[in-house]
C-alpha cells in the first residue's frame, strides 16, 4: 500500500458554499502528517470525508485503498476519529466509558479488560480509571477521548485539534503520546492551529486555503525552501538587553528578533549580503563569545502566511 490516504480532485459544496475545490494530497503509511489551514479552509469537511461521515460529491478518496463511497465498514474498522468538539458520558467513570466503547466494538469482557488497561497505560490515565469524567480537567478529558479512539486499535488516527484548550504541559505530554503511537506503527493525521508544535512533531504536512491545496509534502522541504532574505540564528554571551544593540552595529543587519522561549535571536540580513563567513567575522569582531551560530530555517507560520490569503473566509 503506497498511501494510507489518497485524495484526488475532491470538491464538496454545502448549498452555495464551496467548502472544497479540487483538493489533492496523499498520506504515507506510518507518517505523522499535519493538516493546516485558516478557519473555513475546509479542514473539518476533509476529515469527515476521510472518516466516511460525508461522501465526496466530486473526486476520489481512498483510505487503505478502499473507496470511501463503497467500503464504509472496512474503513471504519481501521480508523479512529477524534473530533474538535467531542461529547462524553460525564456521569461515567473513565473505565466505564472506555469499557462501553469496547462493548460497542463487540469485544468480550476479558478482551475489554485487557484493551482498556492497555489504552489507560498508554495515555497515562490508569491512576484515574475510577474517576468520574465530569470531574476531570480539560487535559485529562482529552486523554480519555484519545484513549477512546484507541480502543479498536486503529491503524489510522484522525485528530481534529487534539491540543485545543490544553495548557503547555498537557500539550507537550499529548505530543509525546502521539510520537509513541507513531513508533507503534500508527499513521496519524492531525489538524491543528498550533503551528510551532506541528513543525516539530510532523514529518509531512498539507496546507489548504479556500478549499484548495496550497502545499502537500515533506515538512523539511517546506521549511528548507530558500528565501530571498538570508536569516541566521545566533546566541552570544551578552546580557539580553545588549544583544540587539551589539548586533545592530553590523553592516547589512535588517532586523533582530528574539526567539520565543529561547536565548537565541533571529537576524535577517540585506538580501544582497550572501557571504555568511563575512557576517560571522563581523559577529566575532564584536568581542563576545558565540554560543550558537547558523542559518535559520523558515518557520511553519511564515510558510503558512506565504501560502494562504488574507481576509475572512466566506
């Protein structure tokens, strides 16, 4: 099987609104594939088409080489879908909730005990199995929802904004769980607006806007795309309030931007200055120790802004 998901020229309309307009992309087996776009770009519609909740009006969608129009049951046995806004039976305990879905999949009591124990351990929720869902935090409820998706041991996970509303620690822990699932051989298709985390997490990405595919392919190729402005990441042993003043003395420096959550700064040069050795020499001549120096990759948010259009989506 070459592609887990294969979408070709898919369009979909809701009354007069064209939610999708000929999108095309593929997702490779055992990949962690990001799916991004502005609000109203067609992401949730695409997810619903992939997981057979909608049927494509035009174009072709194959999941595990099955046509989504005619092989609904075969596809649903192998996928797990976690929507952006999910409902939960809040009067149940965590164990009861997962056991209920295990029974819905037809597993025996013995099988359910094993499966529920496994998914609780994987999501680090085994210590909360007897807690009522209504008393859990948003982050804990997200973990339970992910555990529910894993009950049928799906080969493909379709996750719509799984980190929405989570605090930084909960998001980091969720990303670690997703990496572990990929190591287990799962294919993960994740829609998210948290671009910095997708850039670190995913090996491939699809960007859509106004129902059209703007990019689909390796994350590295997107971020390594050359820009007209040479950009460097630098860390020197100067107090933070002196770094900008020192670097701004160098000829050709256009802008200096602190890196979020790091001690490094991003320095953009005049496009006509392409000699990195000359720039490095100028930094050395400042008389400070250089801790880190190198060309900086384009950020995913920059690629996103380059590929998508301004304005409110209709």
